[in-house]
C-alpha cells in the first residue's frame, strides 16, 4: 500500500498524539499508513496558514513528548527494585547488569 502524501488533519493529529507520548517522528513515519518523514516536513514547511498550524502543532506535541520522556527517565531512575539480587549463599549483591541497562535506557531516551 503506498504512503499517503495528501494532507490530512487526522493524520497530523495522529502524528502529534504519538509525538506527545515521546515517540520519534522517524519511527512514526516508518509505520504502515503513515506519510513519509519528508512529506510531513513539507506540510510543516509550507508558507501557508495550514503549514504554520502544522508546524505549531508538531512543536507543541514535541514539547509534550519531551516531558513524557523526562517522566519515563525519572521512573526508570527511581525504580531500584531490581538493583540488588540474592546469591545462592544468601548474600545480597548489586546487579550491575541491571543497573547498567537502566543507565542505557535513560541515556537512549535523553538522546
């Protein structure tokens, strides 16, 4: 099925809703039924009122998405439930693999 290239307010609203949840535009545009990334950029870059509205909606959604990612990072950082593990002899020791994975998850979201 070809990608839609004709402007649609519903498609823009769907894109903005996903951006507001912290999902990257490139990932959204890779999904079936979504327009190509360049098409969305062209809609936002238009000099018309519609283009300005699309650009503003995307900017607002991205700001909300940044907040969503920050909240997710805090949740990961604050969850220490798996930072320690019990060995077979009963000692409690740090689970360095889990701690490093949590750091990687946070860094990836921040980038």
